[in-house]
C-alpha cells in the first residue's frame, strides 16, 4: 500500500518538474460547487473520501483541496488503490465542479471556539 505522504510528494514533485499531463496544465474550467456535490455523491467519491471530503479509506480532500490541475492528474493516473477515471467517465468540467465543491467545504471550528471542549 502506498503511503499518503509519498503519493502527495510524488504529485507535487511531478508538478514542479513539469511532468503533469498537458491537459491538466491547461486552465481549468470554472467549477459549479452545487453540481460538484451531486457528482461527488453520484460518482461514489464519498465512499472513500467521506461526504465532505474529510477522508476515510481515501485521502482527505477538503477543506482546502489541492489545485484542480493536481487533482485532475491524480484522477487520471492514480497511485495506490484508486481506479483511474478517464475523461470519458469524468470530464475535466466535472472535475472542476467537484473541485469547486471541495473548495466550498468550510474549515472546522477551532477547538478554542467549542465550549464543550473548554
């Protein structure tokens, strides 16, 4: 099994070295968070990544997702147990919508702001 840190380090190194596929380097289409949430559920992303991208069997994706180009590159050529999703299955526009949804997920409250914990 591939460790999360190694996978993310590989993705970021690939970006730095310019080895991300050309399609992923192009400007991503603007995303629709509402449609992205529907896709995240309908395409089964939530099964591994949690309903709000909080992680589970799969990596934590939200809040603060990686750039859409990185997510696109990983979806197309994943490491580990995730199957690849070609553009015929999940379009670049759909990925942009999913990214917009993940970007819309608010950060959890700070521990100091939760009265029951203080």
